[in-house]
C-alpha cells in the first residue's frame, strides 16, 4: 500500500533550507560529487584500472576509471572462470562498511538523489510492500548469474566461442539503466543517432527497449526516493547478503528517543523501519548508511561499530 505526500512540498528547497543543520548530508554530497568525477576520471587524464568496485559502473562507459563489480562478476562467470576477486571485494566491503558505497559513492545512487529533489509529489510505500519488492533485486541478481554461468560453462567446455554482448553481461546489456545513460546514449549522440530525420528508422529494438526501461526506472525513482536501490539493484542485493552484520553501522539510543517521534524514519531514503531495529546497530539490508537519520536526530542516532 502506498500514499502520496503533499505535492506542494519542494524537496530541493527543503533540503537547501536545512543544509546548515545537515552536516552529514553535506559531506555525503561532496563525497558523491568527488566519486562521480573520479569514476569518470579518464576525461581528466586519469588512468583506467582493472579492478572491480562495489558500485554501479558500466564497463563500456567511455571515461570510466574502474569496473562496476557486478558487471565484472557477470563477465568472469561468462568466460568460464570463478570470480574469486569480485566476490572477495563485495563480501569484504559489505562485512566492514555495509552498503556505504551505495550511499556515498555510487553514481546511480547519486542520480536517484538528484531525482528526489524534483518538486513532484512523492509516494510513501508501506513497510510490507517495501520489503516484498526487494525480491526483484534478488531475481535480477541470480537470474543474471545463472545466465552468465550457463554461457561460461559452454565456453569452458569449448562449446561456445565469442557470442553476443548479452551472453557476457546479461543485466548490463538488457536492463541496466546506468549502461543506457552512460554508454548507450553517449555513443548514440557520438554517432549522430539523435540528429537523423527518422529516429525509429535508425535505432534498433534493443535501444528502444533500454530507453523504455530507463524511463520506467527514472519515473519510479522520482516518485519513490532510491526506488532502484531498494528494489531492483543487483549490486546492492549482493552487498546486502553481508551488510546486515557489517562492522560499521548506525545505532539508536532509545533512552534519548521521544515517544511517537519518527523523524529518523521520515528522513530515511530507503524506508528502513529504524525504530524496530536493534540498538546494537541497524541490521536491515536496505540501509545504505547515508546518515540522514543521524542528521534528523543527532541525539539518539549515531554512526558506530557493531562489535
């Protein structure tokens, strides 16, 4: 069940008006901008590194300095190898920092935060619905792994050589909105696709499909903050398997809470039921450690270590 918020509210105006009291949000914005330029740093002369990063970063992006971890996972499986390094990076990052990279570094997370500032009425999603819709991210995660692994076994046995791009990275090729924004559209502009008299005669069905998927994800993320992170992102789903027990966490001191106050939950962009969480630290795998709840209630909420 979902309810609409007041359409007269302007999220960007509200955010800017409270900026002096939102130190963590300000730091996070600086971090997101910094990582956005670092991850696209080839345009500034930085070198590419062949290392998987636990954020959404399509490998075909022309100025990308690193490789998105889930993209690397699919590719390594698809060529018939086991992704020891990628899994190690994901599980070590998740075990220590939780989903901090989702909240502070991921370009797609940053994109969704910018969308949330648009002065358009928001939809508040109920707790059960928010929890149930998470299954989509698991479906995309394991569906992509199974498909990539299937082709990887064929290549390992010599039954398949080469293959279309989707057989190496099925999620990136068919669904990934980051790939559409940073790769598909970039080359479409470079090749003058949008300058032709008849766009439909120039582009293929896959281009139209990816544009449609991007439009859907964009609309949902405008209406529901961080919707893609909550329900669809396989990168976040993979981190979520260990993030619930991460060493770095956010804690709540119930002795400093006021009865009936839910300021922390209202500030959470992913809908974590914070007041139901353990005082030892938030264990919900939707938590991206953004710190919005700490800004909203600095007396009761704080960053800390689980152990």
